[in-house]
C-alpha cells in the first residue's frame, strides 16, 4: 500500500486527513484522549500546538511518531485497522531543503525491521518497504508542466 504524507511544519497532510504537526508524550495512557498511539512503551497524543519550526525533521523521533499517526489514520480510513500491512511511503520536503536532506529523510523513515505500535488500543505491525522523497507540491504543479517548462526544472530540482 502506498501512503503519501506531506510533513509540514504546521500540518501533516495525507490523502484523507490533515492534522496539526503537534505531539504530547505521556508516560501512562491518557484516559480522556480521543486518539492515542503507543510506541516503544510511550504514549503519544496529537496536540493542537504545532512543534517548533524544524529545517531538519530527522533530529528526533517526533516526525516519525507523527508519521505513525498519519499511517494509522489512512489505514483506518476505509474500515477496521488491519493488524499488519506493508507500506511504501511517499514523503515531501520543501523544495529548498530537498537536495540537502532527501537522503537523510529517506533513511529516517526506512526501517529494516517491522514497526509495532498500538493505535487506539489496536495493535498494528507495519513494514516500510520503500520510501520515496519528493519536493512538496510536486503533485500539485505536475499537471501544469507544459505551461511551466523552464520554471518547473528550477523549482523542482
């Protein structure tokens, strides 16, 4: 399954979901939370307060945890959350960071082992098979490439 995620500093965006790029970590399961993700013995909830701006989003696990939320939301979109799934990720970086950070961003998400977490108390195991890194907004401007012949290359490369 291919899941596309735009990792914005303000919002995370997938095909079906948009949510603030904000997290709260908890040592125990928060009793009143609508959405809870448990990963490596820690509990996470989404926050309405976005994380501070980060040019390099790979410096800690925050954007990986946000990605697990995005994956879980997409997997659950059309029905019950599957217990296991193989995932290909398509992720976006701002064009000005693409050349410098694309390999680091790919390595950050690509894991050789399966990833186990619980989303709303339902266990999930995923294997991220491959990660494709694109400049953000690529899909939005690609249909206009005929009109942007000279500028498209400068903008995307």
